[in-house]
C-alpha cells in the first residue's frame, strides 16, 4: 500500500509541475515584449452617441440611445430629463437637456455644430477643428486644429452665453456612468492568472501533504496472525 501511495504522490507532483509550466508559457505570450511592434490606428470620424442613463433622445425624429451612430447633418433634440454626449474622433460634444441642434462633420476632422436652442460644451484635443454657430447665424466659438480647446455655449431666447459655464451648469453631457459601457477587455489579467496559479499550487501542495501523512499514519495492514 505504501508503494502505491508513493507513486500517487509523485504522479500528482509531476502534474502540478506540468500545469505551472503551461500557465507560465501562457503568461509569456500574454505580455507584450519590449520590442513588440505597435501598429498605428487610423483616425476614424464616426459620430457615436451616449445618453444619460441610456435613455433615448430624438435623432432625425427617431429614438436613439447609447451606441447609436449619427450621420452628418443629423438633427438632435433632448428632452427636459435627457442629456447626451457625442464622440467624433478626439472631439466630444456634451449636450444639455432641452437642447436642439444640427451636427455636421466630415472625414477630414471638421465639425460644425448649429445650435438652434439650448446648451452644449464642445471639446477638442487638437486633431478636430470645430465651429459652433447659433440660430442667428453667428459663429460663437471655434476650436483650433492643433491646439484644441473648449467652448461652453448656451443659446436661449435668442441670447448667446459663451464660456461662462452656463452649459456645464445646465447639465450638459451623458455623465460618467456611461463610461463603463465603453470600457472593458476580454480575457483574464496577468494578476488574475497569477492568482489562479498560486491557488492551484497551494491546493496541490495541500493534497500532497495529506497524501504524505497518509503514508506515515496509515501503514499497510499486516497479515492477520493465524
């Protein structure tokens, strides 16, 4: 019996070593090497919509919510309890409740916001050139193509308020709650895999220890005395 238990312990130990080696190889593939090539991602100018609480707003007289793509020339309208954010490349347009506007853009990184009524905040990191115009055909603000910038604009009852935090105070933007929807990656992290490895090794060691104790505390029964 002792011989059989010894073989079982050795086989289990060999299995643990093999499993650890295999997972170590997977970790090596999961981590990019220092000389790994990083391919540039081309700038894409596609307008994506995010809405507060994923509640739909009105786009071209239809309901649209988080994840919708917006074509150039889209007419956008938010209700009293609706706010939204539109992302185009490195450009972001935060829209407050009770706002109506038209959004024009092209694949050269040019955006034009025609604000009919309400409040918006336009942000650009530099690659996108944005122009904000109100319904009275007056250009109220622009972002530079290289420097970027921020324009906070409200147009209410025919009066424009520029860069006085009026749009921010009006609740422009979908809010941070929707950020989690665009965040995420598949697979386990390196830390998670390492934790699994440690847990598996620890369990295997415990099993081996118990098996070893069985060898010492449970000797083979002797033949009965006749």
